[in-house]
């Protein structure tokens, strides 16, 4: 796993606002995302990501 991927995972795993795109699309629990678990949480898979413009991501990158 690259350093960037580790950073995206660490921030997302502690983020209270993290919402995966698959949940927002209304898939809920289905075969489409049943293989995704909490270990796959990453900022770039969150609805608030916006190509790195997420205010939470930007404020936390100085710590990770």
C-alpha cells in the first residue's frame, strides 16, 4: 500500500463524517458492496472527497 493510500485510510478510519459513495447511492447492503468492509474506508471513496477539497481531509493531512 502506498503512503498516500495509507494516509487516505487513516484519515477516513477516524472521520466522523465518512460516508462511502456506495451508501449514498442507495445500495445499502447488497451484492454490489458486500465485499467492501471497514478496512476499505478511504477518503477518496467518501462522498465529501471532491478531488481532495474535503475540508476534513485538508485539515487532517497536516497530522498524517
